[in-house]
C-alpha cells in the first residue's frame, strides 16, 4: 500500500507543483512569445479538481471542524501553453458552479477575467476567486510580472508567517475514530493519531504555542477564540 500523505505533505506538494509549473512555463517563453501571449491569452482548457485533506478536530465558535479540509483547485491552460493555477473554498456547491463555468471560459481571454461573473448567474465570490487567481497566474507568466505587481505593486518584500493556534480535541476524539477513511502516516481509524493532544485550557494553549516556537521558530501567533468562557480566553492571551 502506498504511503498516505499528511495534510502538510499535500500543502507542500501543491505549492511545489504550482511553483514548478510557473517557473517552467515562464522560462520557456521568448520575448516574442510573451508579446503574443499578452495579445491573446485565449483559454484552451479548464480543469476543476476538488480535494479533501485530513484535518484534526479543531474548535471554533461554530463548533468542531470536520475531519477534512475541503478545497477546489482550478487549472486553466491557454492556447500558448501557459498553465495558470488557482485555489478556493471547497464543497459540492462551489465545485458544481466551477464546473458549469469551466466550459464557458474556453475561447475567452484570461485577461478578461473581471467579466467572467456575468457568465453564470449567482457565481459567488468563492467560485470566482479560484478562476481569478488562475487567470492572474497566467497573466503573470505571460508578462513576466508577479501577481502583486499586476495588482499595483508589493507593500513589502518579506512577510513574517504567523502560527494559527486553535483550541482542539485530541485526534483520538470519536468524530475522528468513527471515520475509517481518515488516514495518516500511522494508519487509519483508531491509528490515525497525532501527538498534540487535547488543548482546552489556557495552560495547554501556552504549551502548544511554545512547541510552535521551538519547532518552527514562530514569533507571531493568532489565536482562534470563541470556544472557552471569555475569562479563560483572556487568561489564555
């Protein structure tokens, strides 16, 4: 049986794939080809790929997060061979809308993305965001510009990553154990455990923050609140 990928593996793989596509496509276009691409950027094909990544039982004001982290990946290819990749919210409704839009984008220019919401009534921001990002990716490759430059220029060149802290159940919570399809590197079902454990007190959250700092060097932390009593969350902060 092949080794099952963790959520982190999937994220790293997705980032590497997108970067590789961008680098290879942009590097093989000559100056003349880029000029031609800017003039056309006609979309030849669009693919929509829904994905579900394993997620631990994280807690928020809305309750416990489900065992999967849903996303839709939008990949469009222009007639010049440029591949643009976008990502947006998951879920069947967004997937269905994207699939309806996909066939209507063929033959249109990726540079005309701001007019695409008129193609399908009630497209919604989630579906449009995936398409817009894929189009901007293609535009950036055709022009040799970063997306931040297409949008007016970067505010800063480096941004510090922040750790995202959640109150949570342990990964052996019944909502995880009852899902036999949930798999990680250690196996499935009752074997799909992690070593973070339950975090439902200020003390446990402080311990988790320290582990984030020691393991990955985070200096900035964001805490997802709305779970414990206000006094306990104030103490946590």
